[in-house]
């Protein structure tokens, strides 16, 4: 895991459920985002998790690289 939280991150509040997986995956893969702000109160945590899992499954990132 990086020693410091990345300055730039992706906020997932208000990302629609039907877009969250795609947005998170794209941010990790194309924009090299490693800091993802998410919470169960946002209501899209399952979909955010799916985007993260997709990136991990494809070998783009490891869990230890993410904040």
C-alpha cells in the first residue's frame, strides 16, 4: 500500500447505480485513480465494489494499491 493517501481521488456520491461500476472501473484503468471515496450512505456501494473488483480481476490494480 502506498505510504500516503493520493491527493486526487474519485468521489462516488451521487453517481447513479447504473453508472457506478463503469465510472469506477474507468477511473482506475484510464485515469490511474487509486483513491476512491465511497460509503454505504451513498447507496451505490455494491456497484462501486463491482467496478473495483473488475479492475482487480483484470490485473489493473491490486487491493493494496487502493485507498
